[in-house]
């Protein structure tokens, strides 16, 4: 029985969701695998993680431009390199004990911090444990780069080129997509989804999301959509933002259009099958899910840094629309609902660049890596 360890950081956001999706696909492929999913930051630094999570959430919510100024800047990466290595050395004793206890045949990282930690460990202790780095955005930043990573998984040729320009050999890089749940391989009839969640099966549907944390001016967007003179229903997924969910619960009776509100859900795939348009931020997982479902995608207020890179890449592919104010969003919704050809063209382009098999393909790579002689 092979042992696989998947490292991520934070219980919120795309990194943990990617780890969950990879685990799900691995067990689908090989039910006998022994898989441990570990919050690398929370496991080794439980107190520090809570502070970092809090500060990061506040920063991207209230001062996102500051995050954009430091994200993936080569000068900052160079200056932080000694600190990263210091943290790695400080963690080696605990990590060595963890590895001895779990005896992994392959380690997978869905975030750059645990990826660098494992790579530093391999370098310092001459460890031969295979390390697979799964990049969960469309543009890999500099903290991913390390000679001791055995395989990189990226979502595009452009991402592959970024790694190669940073010195990563081509044979270490696989273009397999961003890992989404294997649930997205299934399709549901809109009428069936509408019946299950008490939606109107005859109305067109806009799905409004702000990622796992429910970020962005979602209330303002919903109120602006409510003022449009075309017929549709609004489905809002608030994620873990309890304040946002409470606001919609308390105010949905004031909306003229049918409005349905959910908190964090495990059935986004079904809601996407019912939707015509999704309005969301620029997270790699959510975008990849929407592409797989062939939705018309409007991205709003992406976080400077990783999400900006995601949006720039997909705009070049003409697979999304970007609109950064409720007024712009409403203008595009009116255009799309008034022109079925344009709506369908956007949906086709999204579907054409999707990677619905991503997690299964990544699982195959991990299994091969854990079984080098097979």
C-alpha cells in the first residue's frame, strides 16, 4: 500500500480545496492508497497560522493594492529567501519525525510554502522522496521555484514557459490543469437542479460568488442586478462569510427578482449546471470549475497578484469578461442576455480551454511518481 502526503496551507481558499480534489481523485483511481492531507502551516505552526490567516484576509479585503505591490516581486523574493530557509531549518526536526512516521512514497504540495519546505528538506538531508508541485493558479510565482521539485503541474503553456524561464527543465513540467473535483465530470439537467433547490426552472440564472471567503462587493452587485429590466433569477453563494449570508437572509424580501442564498456549499457543480452566467472573483479553482461547466464568466475585483494573472491569461483567450463595478457588470449582463449568439460564443470558448479531467490526470501522475518502476 502506497503512502501519499498532500500538503496545503490554510483551511480556507483554493489550496485546501485543491488538496481535497486531488485526494478524491487518487482514491477514485486507487482506493487502496493511504493518503494524508496536511495543513502544513497549521501542523507545524498552529499559533502563527491563525495570525497569518487573519492578517491575509484583512489585507486582501481592505488593502488589496498592498498585496499586489509585494506579490511575486523578484527583489522581495530574494530578500525573503534567507527567512524562508531559516523557517525551513527550524522545521526540519518536526518534519523529519513526521516523514519517518508516515513513510511517504510521494509528497504533493498545492501551495508554495510547503513545497519549498519539503524541497529544502530534500536538499539538506539528501532525501529521495518524490515531490510533486501542483500550481493552483494560471501563473506560478517565484516561491515555487526549487531544483528539488521532481514534477510541476501547471494549467497552461504560458505557465510552463514561466517555469522554464526560471530554470526548471521542460521534462519536469506537466500541463494538466488546475485540480477540480471529479464531481464536475457529471452533468445535471437545469430542470432537475431547479427542482432540487426550489429555483425557477424557466428563468435564466445568474450565479454570484466571492470565493470560499465570500469576498467582494456582492451586496452592491446583487442590488444593481435587481434593477435590470430583463428577467432572470439570482443565486448567491456566500462561502464562509456569515455576515454576508445574514445580510442576504435579512434583505432578500426587498429584491424584485427571485433571489436564492446559500452559505458554504458542496454542490457548486449543480448550481453551475443551472446557471447561464457566473459573476465571481479571480480564484484559480472557481474559474476552472466555471470553465469546465462552460459558463459565461464575468470576473470582478480580482485580488492583485495571483488573481490578476489568472484574469490576464483568460482575457487573452477571450474566455471571460472582466467588469470591476456593478454598473459595468450590469451592462455586460444586459448585452449577453440580449444576444444569445454572444452568450453562447463565450460559453463555448470557456469550455474549449477547460480541463475537466484535471484531477484524474494529476492523480495518474502522482501514482506513477510513487511507483517509479511501474
